[in-house]
């Protein structure tokens, strides 16, 4: 192979080839991220995300942001450091949401017949946009971890409030008071997930008064910052192009 | 003028850099197959998949399992064998244009791997959630497992290894050794399949319910992280393709 030989016939062809690779890379990256991020998320926070009666003011708000900031931090580390692309977090979250919505519609509803307003996924888009915007404006991963990570945790509940609020209306049913979401779970029996498995608000956080969700969001924001740092370094490690010699 | 005409004729005669027909056929094959699989689940999951002691379970689900395992072993053996057998023994002598063409073919493999990984890691894995959380589990070989663990996972493994083998046997850039992140991106998701052993062991002897966030499932999570090895694969490819195109792009 001669170093003077060119792989393309003209600059125009080089540009076209480059664009075509871009599309192939975006497709592949997006699909692999959906697969990897979704399997991570469903097995670390999925139960709170599957069912509306798990979407409480305490553990849903605490767990989901903490476990979901992982892949966005890793992909931002690669996309911004190498290519100055400021949409790593949004790309991840849109992939996750696409995978979830397809599943909730075609399988949760289409195969096991749960209504979509019982199995809709959590909205992570506001936090992802904030993470990307902080990184783009500051160009600093430290600021993104601290400010973006905190915003990621804090904005989760407000970002989901318009969706979940109608299901958190208190109702009285057979002399007991609970939420509409609890009633959904009561009626749609899940044999493999009995009630004693459901991990929702038990009430000890009410020692702070009634502010369950803000306290949970604040704690979640704190841990999200730490997880962002950790997964930033994971992202750097996964971005390497090293070859090892076979033994 | 005559030379230009000859050059144009030669361009028209040569194979395209990206064979879009192969790309769409590959992606379409997975799509059509999995739409059929989903139809099968919809029909026979409820009618024959609820009781593993029923004769119809043996007919519609256990036979499906036996057939798919045989077909997967055959497909993997033939596909990987052909890619290895037809390897380029003078890979460092190819022209830059041929190298570029092979990178495109490699990306067809990678696009199919990403597509297969989506179906396995996202679609059929979360589908398993809704089946198990709502239907009693009375065997390790439930309808959702027969599709998820023993069909969709082997399919992405077969595709990923084929992609890795293609790069290793036909692309000069991959002759420096073994790409660490490529191995992570292929072997990590592969390890999800052996991890099924832990999952079934745990569910059989310890935990019959289906709490998705149970620590029993963390093996899947750990190996799912390795999908991020695709970041390194993208970077490696960008370096290789950049070398081929850089002087024509500046």
C-alpha cells in the first residue's frame, strides 16, 4: 500500500464518505446505548419506573436519578472530550426513553394488558438537557458534576410532577386513604410482584415535616454528583483505543 | 478526455464503498424475524406458555427452545468459520480504497450488532419484566426466557463476534493486536448469557418473586456496562478512518 495513494477520488467524495460514517456511527452508538443503558437502568431502578404505584415521593425520587446519571456521565466524557459534542446526556436519555416507551406500549400493554397510564416511564429529559447545557457553557466536567449533577437530582421530581400529580390525588377506598396510583396497583394484580415486595414511602422522613419529596430530591442530588464523578472516569476508561498483544 | 472516460467507467464498474443493500437487508432481517417472534409470543405465550407441566408447553415452547439452540450453534459455527476461513492473509497490502470499503462493510456488521443488542438488552429484557412480574414463574424456561436468554442474547453474541472477527481478519488497523474496548464491547455482553446461570440458580433456590432491582440481577447490570466499550470502538474507528480521509478533507 502506497502512502501517496488516496482512498477517495475527490474532496467531495471524502466529505460524503465522512457524513455516511457519521450516520452509521450515530445509529450504532444509539442502539448499543439503548441496550446497555436500559438493561442497567431497569435492573437498578426499574421497579420504580415500571409501575405508577411505585412512583412515590421518597424512593422513586431518590433512586431513579442516582442510578440513571451513570451512562450520561460516561457518554459526556467521550462525546465532549473527543468531539466537542454537547449532547451526550440527552442522547442517552432519549435512547433510554425510546426503549422504554416501545416496551411499555408493545409489551406491558400489548402483551400483559396493563394500561399505559399505569406503566409509563419516568421523564429524565429536563435533567439531561441541564447536564448538557452546563457542560456546553462551562466546558468543565467539575462544574458539570457539581452543578449539573445537583440539577439532575433536584429537577427530577418537578420534571415528573405534571405527569404523576393526577395519580397522587388522595382517595378513600373501603375506609382506607391512599393515592389513585395505589388503587391502580390494588386492582392490577401482579402475581410475581406481591405487595410485600413494593418499596415505597414508609414515613420516617416525615420527621422533617411534610417535605418528603424535597428532602429525597436533595439527597438524590448529592449522590448524583458523586456518581457523576465516578462514571466520568468510567467513560474515559471505556473511550480508550488501546490494543493489547495476544499471548 | 479519454483517460477521464476510462476512469469514470472504472468507477462505475467497481463495487460501491458502502453496500446499502446489505445494510438494509441485514437490519431488515433482524426486524422481520423479531416481529415474527413477538407475534409468536403474543399468541402462544398465553395459550400454551402458562403451565410448564402442560403438554402444549412442551409442543410450543420446549420444542422452540431445542430448535433455536441447534440453529444458533449451527449459525455461529458456519458464520464465524466462514469469516475466519476466508480471511485476508495479505491484509497489510490492500489499497486505501479497499481498506475504506472494508471499513464500510465492518460498519454494516457493527450497525447490525447495535440493532441486535437493542433487541436483546432493551426490548426482550424489559419484556421479561412484565411477564415475570405478572405471571407465576414455574420453570426456568418460561416463554419470555426462551426468547430473551436463549434467542435474543445468542443472536447479538453471534453478530458481535462476527463483527470482531471481520475487523481482525480484514482491516489493517486491527493488526496491531487485540482492540481492548472491542473485546469489552463483545465479550462483556456475551457474559450476560453465562450470568443466566446465576439468575436461574438464585430464582430456583432462593427468590421466586420478580423484583427487578434485586441484587441477584446485578451480574446483568455489571456486564451491561461493558456495552460502553462501544465508545472505544467508535474512537478506534474514527482514528482509522481519519487516517484514510484526513488529507482529502483538509
